[in-house]
C-alpha cells in the first residue's frame, strides 16, 4: 500500500501554526492577527516563519502597509483552509455519539432576536435533547454566518441570505414588525397605522434589521431613510422616545419595549413588514438529523407564539 510521506519539517507544524497563518491572511496585519489569536506579534511572526520554512516558500509579502499573500501563498492558503476545516470536522465527528450535537450546540443568534426568542426554547431544548448543552453567541447575522462557515459555531438563526457553498438552511418562521411611535406623534392614539400614512423623514430604522430601506417595509419613498442606526432594540426605542418620530420593531420584543416611557406600539395595517428567520448549519456537520429536529422544535414553538407564523 502506497503511503504519502510528509517531511520532518512539515510534520513539526501544528494546527495552531496553520491557524495563525490563516489569521494573518484574514486580518492583513501581523499585529491585528496577534491580538485576535492572543499571542505576541513576535511569537506569531516566528510561527508563521516556521510554516514558511517547512513549506519552502514565503506566504506573505512583508513591508507594506498591509500584509498580502504571495502568489504561492494564495494557493497554499486555500489548502490551509481545507486542512483546518477537515480538522474541525474530525473533532466534531469524534464528539458525535449518543448525545445530540455531540453534547453541545454552539448557536449564533442575532442580537435583535436572541433576548426575545431564547426564553421560549431554553426550557424545551434540554427536554428535546437530553444531555446536550446549548451555548449561545449573539452578534450581527453576517458575522455569525462567517463564524459558522469558519467552524466557530454549529448553527445560526438569521434572516435568509444568498446561498453559500457548504452551508445548509431551512426556513423557520416569519416575525412581523410593529410600529413604535413617540407618544406625541399625531398617530400615536391609533391601534393600527398604515405605512403610507407616515412621513419617511420621521423614521429611525436599524442598519441590521431594516436599514436596507423600506421598499421592503411597505412604504413608498423610504428606500433611503435619512436616519439609520446600528443599535440594540432598547437603544433604538430610547432614541425614538427622546427625539420623536417612529421606528419598526420585531413583534417578539413587544413586551420588553412597551415598558419604555414616551413610546407606544401600534400594529401595521395591510401588508405587514417583517423578517423571515431560517436555521443555518454546515453541510459537513455530522448532526444533520439533530439540526432538522432542532428546526422542527423551533417551528413548533413559533406556531404557538402569538404573532409568529411558522
């Protein structure tokens, strides 16, 4: 049987060394990569040189304002990514066994969804998946999906996005938005308001949830709203309470946001704006059945939460 031979120099290279090389490529800076990987710049530089010596080629061009891969480095970095991804799959496969998700589900949830959805499935999760630990990370959808692709997370809840190679997804539910108006807004006394009754100039929208504009929100002329904020929902509501106008907030946040002074909530008349939420996981995950079961649990919960549509 023919066996591939690995040089002594390359066999001395660790997965950690390869991860350091990968970090330099992503950060474009040795100093930034060192901070991200919790290592001194000199230590990182030494380990990268070790990999370069083992491979026999320079991986990066040094001396410029930004560190960039050489032509050989660009080609070899693709292989390094494959090696690290395979190592992650090996580790996950070893953990996979009798326990769902190999004993732990590392779940990423948008910060505008997590605090309001988690209370609904924190209790049912251990009942459905005995012995499996649920670890939650919050962030922005794009960053969470990047961490999923890189193997830092096992699954992510996020709005639909363009398809990515190696990532599976399944639709979960639709969450409508409600209007939040300043208490002195002319329409604040209404239980429901149509979007076309509102002045787009008074809107304060969120970059994460609906900052792409309100062509998606059912209001003409709001494709480029003047005030886009990158805030938590509580901060967004406080901003409306302080400076007036209105915003749109996910219906799951209704109970918590309703207690903020000087704002009121109203339903949206007609076609309701909102966001679809899907579950994402890697195609190579050894827990395909567990992911489908988790999706089924979330759909079942959504069907019983007022306002959501599974």
